């Protein structure tokens, strides 16, 4: 009898909305025609390029927030740039993806490079393009904090 009550309580707890929310804290990339998980995406990532520190955060609405500072600035100071409503875009089936942001006609993409043709390739790349699609900035970045 006690075993049945405990099993019932356990099943109810697993199917509750609270458990469902906790289980999906980190977004994942799935293949288009499959439910298999390819790569977990961190809720927050901080990268450093030659000229910038960039922090990307998952917001409660499912969009991403981009904040940027000068490379030698502290993250506790006011960011030089804040862009909201970014998207996570999967790239292929190998786990690569990029964050996509638009601000005043400029297109900001922060690429996560899992699969590359070089063993020395940095884990992230910042690419900024103007309205015409010309690349204005392209810098590799390393993870400062996940």
C-alpha cells in the first residue's frame, strides 16, 4: 500500500509543470526531422575577442540579450551596447549554431564553432555586417565564463 502511494506521488511530481520547467532550463538544438538532442546551449555565455567582451543571456521570453564592453572593461560597468530580442539559429546538423541580433541596420552574429576544419579555431566568432551585407568586424573569441 505504501509502495503504491509513493509511486503515485513520484509519478505526479515528474509530470508536474514545475518539473517540466526545470527540465527545460537550457535550450537545446534538435535536428529538423528528429527529436534527438544535438547540443545543449548555455543560458549565459561570456566571450572575449580582441576588442570586446560580450555577454549573451537567455531571457524569460525565449529571446537573447547581447551586451558588449571594451575588451579591458569590467563586466560590472555599464555596457557600451545592449541589443535585445536576439535569436538562436541552428547551423547544420553537427551542433554549430549562432546568435543573431539586429541593431540600427547592423547585423551581429556570434557563432559557436563546434565543427571546424582547424584544431586551433576559436570556440566563438563575432561577425558584424552592415546593411549591404559587408562584413565590418570579424573576430574570434574565447569563453571567459559559461
